[in-house]
């Protein structure tokens, strides 16, 4: 039904006003029918790969996602997805697959940084997990020339995500230009964003509460969020909590995050409808701007009836 609405009411306006020629944001069959996508992002060395390996049960195995603990040009976009046979897939192969074909537009330099790992995993039968390269702050770390549109590529994953987890190391809470730009891209997606304070078993309960409060107040204004985002604390690997850690609190918050992931998978249809609506609003706004900036023509006049019908659907 969602595809029928897109074909009959959105695609016509999209083609008439040449939206695809001016925007990297597209909507089609892959966006409608793909598996749910859970995206992990945030500063470098926050533990994103470790968390994904913990959730998939692939810690300390050859199936584990691996990333550098130091900032370098080798940072990759990592995808963990289901496959009958375990294999590693490079970016060119991934972009040739139907589900990720729209990633080709970011160019060959981006595809070199796109890595996929397929494996027969029960959780991956239900959802795909993605790790976005760690954000680098130029004030403390040498700027890296990525040679591809990093923020546009991040936006692709944000637009396709059913759940976005911002992972922070309690010892690395600096918010600089790159983090601000990334948080700005999350505006309008607050309901799907969760902030995770990782490695929280290394600090006391009192320190944890203070850091959580500071992090929420620093992040919320940058996301223009009316309400503080949901924040969890945990230590997401299979090692025992350190002595003195608030174990019951950390375990309860871990369960809450797992529940959010399950709900994101279960709400796949509602999430796709929300994605379609956001896309429709962008196309409508684009059409309005083009319509207002050019003299009236027969094509424009003929489009009015289509737009009126479309507005009623919205």
C-alpha cells in the first residue's frame, strides 16, 4: 500500500520538478522493503564495533567487526548483515546489491571505505547493523581528508535508520564542529535516537549521574530537541563489571536498550511510513520553491491538480 501511494502521489511530482537531479535523498523499493537498520555512530573509540559484536554474540571470534582504536584514514563504514555463508564484502560488491544500490552516488573513494560482513546470525535475519566511522574533532585531533562527502554518506544511514544509537565514551565527551554537524543532521529524528554512555562500569554511580546530566544538556540544544533524548549507560561487552560499579543500574539500562532495538524491528512498517512522509514533505517543499522561482507554464498549471490531491493525502 505504501508503494502504491508513492507511485500514484509522490513520484509524479518528484519527476515533474526533477527532484532526483538536485538531491541525494531518494525513496523507492529498497527504502520501502529493506530490513530494519540499526545505526551506531559517535566519537572515535567509543566502543561501537564492540557493542555490535556483543549484541551479535561474535566477540573474540573471526566474525567480529574490527576497527582501529586510533583515528586514521582507515576508518570504515561497517555493515553486519545476514548471509547463509560467512563472507566479507567490499563496497563495490555491496553497492551492486539492490538494498544498497543508492550508495553508489557517493563515489569510488566512499566505496573503498564501505565494508560488509555477512554471516548466518539469528539477529541479522531480522535487522542489519551499521557502524559509522568515529567523528573526529579538529581541535584535539589532526583533521583527516576523507576525500568523499562524509556528511552526505552519514545522512544516507540516518535517513534509512530505524534506530540510531549515539555512543559516547565517558572520558571523551568533547563536542566540536564535526559532532555539531552530525547532531544537526539528526534534527527531526529525535524519537529514533538513543544516547549510550559506554564503559560506564569504570566510574562510580555519583560520577555517572553527573556525566549523564552534562551530556544530555550539551547534546539536546544541538539537536533542537523539545525533550531531552533518551540516555542509557552501560558496559557492552561480556567481561564482568568492575568492582564498585552500579551493576543493577547498568544491567537494567542494557535491557532497556535491547528492548528499544526489538521495538524498532517490530515497528518497521510504521517507520517506513514515517520515512515516506518525510520524503514527501521534502519533495513538496522542493516543488514549491521551483514553482515560485519560475514563470507560470502549462506544465506548472497542469501540476496544480496533482499537487492538490497530494496535499490531501499528506
